C-alpha cells in the first residue's frame, strides 16, 4: 500500500522500486491532460520476478490523502480496508472446512510519502501514521528528495525521526522484533540513519561511474535517490518481504484476531452468542487534525 497526498510521485516510485509497471503511471498521460487523482481504494495485482523467482505482488492505490478541504478522519477508509482484509483472513481461518492455503489479501506494508517541505510533519501526517502504525507496518518516505539540498535533507530526516519518536509512532523495522545482536545492529542503522528514506523516483537508467542507475537527468547531472537501493532491499527483497509478512501475521493480525474473538465471546466471526452477525472492528475514532 502506498499513501500520500497527490503529486508526490507515488506511482512513479512504486514502479521504480519493483522495476515494473505495477502502478498507474503519470507519464502515460499527455502534458495537456490533467492527471486524474486517485479517488478510490483499488488493488492492482502484478507478477514480478526476483532472482528467477516469480512473486505475486498487489499494490493498493489509495485516495489523495489530505487533498480535500475537510480532512477530518480521512485515514478511516484506509484503516477500514486493512481491517476488512484481516476479517476475510480470520473467517477463512476459523472455517471448519478451511482451505489448505488461505488466500492472503492482508496489507503487509504501507509506504507513507512525506512532502519534502524541509520544515516538519503536518499534524495530519502525525495523526495518520499514529493510527495506521497500530494496524500495519509503516515505512516513511520523503518524496521528491531532489528538491532539497544535502544539508536540508539531512536536517529534515533528523527532524522527522524526532517527531515520530516524540509522538510514539513506530515504523518498520520495529525495535521489539530484533531477534539478535546482528539483527539489532543492522536495523539500528536503518532506523537511525536511513529512515525516513529520501528517494527520487524514476523509470530511466543512466550510466554513472561505470554502473547503470535509476535516476533523473538534469542540466547539472544525474540525480539518484541515495536511499532508493536501501528501500528496494526493504520492500522488494524476498527476505524482507517474508519478514514484513511475519510481523503482519504475528503482531498486527493477531491483535485484530484476539480483539475480534474476545468481542464475539470466543466464537468464530458471524456466530454471535445469540446467533447475531457481528460487524468488523470499526476504524479507531480520533481527534480532528488541522
């Protein structure tokens, strides 16, 4: 899942990450045409290949978050969608004649795109991530990082990390899931240096210092997203993909499952104490973000 306000290069970056057309691409539109904003939550299935192994990938396109005049509780449709996928999985899991392999439509990662203002996060950004981090793995990304100088980018990254920490917002990889010292050392470097990833999305390759890189060509040279390769490893590498899925299953899904069964008196979903059908867990109410 990718999440951001419109115009931050979400589709281009997703295509860059997976080196394939997995998300609707802005460049397919003529300059004279107005690029349509995403107006609904839409799942796009795609098969990618890594190291000779084919993987089925689903990218969930989301509404242009924060684009409306009234953005009150605008994260609720996303939270509702994520919980609905947990509900689908749970219903299959508790089915007496369940399938050997349950179809998994759960959301394992949410790329949250941050506008490269160089100042601070919007209250709306903080509220959204605060709520979504409780139900899905959040990876914060500074979009269009080439609009900032190296110094501005470094300072902005530090400021964002501090704001996330102060507001108790956890992002992937979460500290409590470090399995050993080696794991902790590797993840600490990502958390303290790389996060949030500062990226430049592009689908064009250029020759830089004898190697082919994805970047954007300007009169001053080739701009390469310096965190792009790390982000690729985090979301497109098979090892990290499996880790994302495990955190989703063992933490986020289990939290939903426990609450759902507890609310239902320990009975499977759809079988209330008096035979009543219970609705999915609603989106968490929260204060208005200005």
